[in-house]
């Protein structure tokens, strides 16, 4: 059965995809965009405004991806656009320090527990640099990560778990040397016993533990109560650094990041934090920051080297600074309300269609896991992997045909913006019942 609407409705996107495949691996510049996980033709977007996308064929969609998180205020926000246009009029890149980068750094430090930040151009670069800094600060080599948490395409973090809970890892993709992942321990998420075992065996060699503050790259799988506090305490006890990856959650779920939801209550603070997405306002910008003594090890103040030609780019930092200044508590409250409404509507539609499922949230990020049988909770990557992706494919394409653009993968978070008003939400809610029925009609895993 075809996953595409009639060919004339996707003709221009299909033509662009064919052209792209001739000059770009897979026809895309980031793999999930290729629609391989859901099938069909990826939509090439020509323009966007508010909560809406318009593709190359002129079809309009409600956007529930929001550029994978950055568009907190919606697309083409007039105040962000005006600030960017004014910045561009002064020049696009100088290779020197600039005022906007200082102001953006001050904004981040003022909102979060970090003492200092270093600006970079991508989340991958931020995490790579934070890991190098943690190793330089501690004089240790081992890194602990969790299966299902994604920290960019850093060699040492593209690791598959070994045979035991605390064994060294092997590369998870060709092109990554075994030596790069051999210093990485991969553990099941939300598993305290696995963490204790890893630190009991390797504690004096572990430089840091890195985790998403609230994972969204295996679908949304939030930390169990007290888990992040436990990780921070365990790292401190063994002289390792606790690295909180907030590339996705930072300034997306609150003014101060994911720890604003549980850190203040549980009493934990990361040693290092990585930021991205929202802090760039839709432009390539990211950062890593943390304790002053740790950040003091960074060149030119210290011996750990890191550099970037476009780091602190004046246009990107202007977009990020403007976005953060506009992201008031009222903005977050509105997005939270919209996310709660849509999560509840998704849960209701799937329940009425008889689809076993879970809708899980981390702040205003959420996702729907569709199963063949009832599941009580998704706590880790193994649980997430038990979902029926065929059900999600059917659900995705039904929503797409009705003008709602969901993440083209069952293992991603859904994002909203301040532009998702009641009229926009009504369009999504109206589309949900038919999509839920399509998911119910999809084959069970054992029937394929």
C-alpha cells in the first residue's frame, strides 16, 4: 500500500528529492528527513509562518516538529526577523568578538546555574567539547552514557552497549574506530543498579557521565523521580563530572531548562551543560557551560583546546538572544497548556480507536508510543523499542494527509510553539481520530 497521496500532490517535492539524491547522500542533509522510518516522499518546505509550513507543492501543514525544537516562538516571528535583518545589515561574520555574543552568554548565565559558557555552532560540537573538557579536567578517560540518549554524532558517543551492564562498548556505526568507543560505557536508562555497578568497577577512571536532562531521542522517556539527583550525587562521590545534555530541553521546557522542573526541588546541579536549538532562535548556534573552575581549563584560559571560526556568529547570537528575551513565563505557560491539551487529545483518540499506547511527556515535549499490547511505562530504550512502528507509520501518514506534520519517526519528540493557538490546535485534534483508526488497522508486529 502506498504511503503517498496522489502523485500530483507531491510532484514538486518528489522532483526536488530526485535532484537531491543525485548530489546528496540519501537526498538529505540529516538522515531522519528522508522519511525512511515512515516511508513515502519527504516534503520539501518552501516557507513557514507561525505554526504552519508550506511545501514545494503549495500544501499547508500544522507543524509539530518546529525545526526539531528551536522554533519556540513559531516560524518567522516578526521581532526575531527584524533583529536578524538589522544584524545582517551590519555584516554576517567578523571572526572577532562581538557584542551579541557577550549579551547571549550573559542571558544564559543569568537564567541557569552555569558560571561561564563557550559558544559553538552545533549541539554535536557542544557535547564533543564538553566531553573533552571533562576528560581534561579530571585526567580520566572513561565516559558513561545511556542507551537511547543521543548526544550528537560524536565518535565516542556513537556506541553500542557491550554484553554486560558495565562493559566497554563497541562502535555503533561504521567509520567509528573501536578505540573511540572503547572508552565509553553504555548503560540502560533509569537503571540505578547499572549505574552503581559501572561506578563500582570503573569509578576511579570515569571522567564524566553524560545524559539528556529528559531524553527525547528515543521518544520522550523522562527520568524517574530522583534519577538525575542520584546521577549527580554518584558522580560527585567518585570525582567524575555530571554532564547534562540540554541541547533539546534547554530553554524549550522552561526559562532555565529541564532542571528548572526538578533540579531546584531535588537539589542537584550539573557540572557541565550543553545547550542548542532554542538558544539559536532557528540559526546554527549552541553552547556548553558549567562551573567556573571547570570552564577555566578551557583555552585560552587553560590547556584544553577548543575553537570555531563561526562560534558566536553575530547573526545567530542576535536571533538566539531575541528569542530568549521574548520567551517569558507567560510564553512557556501557553506552550505548556497547548502541549497538555494535545497530549490528552492524542491519548483519547488512540484509546477510542483501541490502540494500545502511552503518551509520555517531559515538560512540554511529548510523544506517543503505539504498541500491540498494553504497556505500563516506557522507562528505557528497550521499552521504547517494543513499540509497533507500523502503527506509527500509518498514524503519521494519516496526519500528514490531513495537513499535520509530525516527526517522521516513532523515536522523536513532538514540539509546539507559542504560535499554536486554539484554532491551530483544533485542526490537529480534528485529524487525530482518523489517524488513530489508521494505526489500529496496521498489522501487529508478529503479523508482518
